[in-house]
C-alpha cells in the first residue's frame, strides 16, 4: 500500500513554492508532438515545459501575458538553502 503523497518540505533541504497549476488536455498531431518533443529535448526541457514556454512567449509578443503571471520555474535542482548560525561562518572554503 502506498503512502499518501506529501509535498517536499524543509526535511529535504528546501521548501517548494506552493502554486496552483491548471491541467489541460491537449490533442496534437503525432508529427507535431514528435517535433515538439525533439525541440524540448534539445533545450533540456520536458514537452510540457516547452509548451508552456512557447505559450508564454506568444502571449508576451502579443501583449497579452498577464502581469501577475508567475515566472516559469528555473530548470534543474533548486538552490541549496544557506546555512544559518555561527558554524556557517567557520565552514567556508579551505
């Protein structure tokens, strides 16, 4: 039996921002999807991230991107939280 999924928190070294995301069913021609997947792979993105990137770029160029739209999440692993306390000052590069 699987445990219920919980969002990653400080016990994993970082806190994830809580943002609500909309799910959309998208039907694509298989050739268009293949081309999109290749393009996304070349830019080290998922197909979903590539679609969002392209939609945001098109909205911005048309002057229709809402000002309150959250920025696209950065690629890769989240940065490490800085160490706090006096031991952080002593544990610099040696």
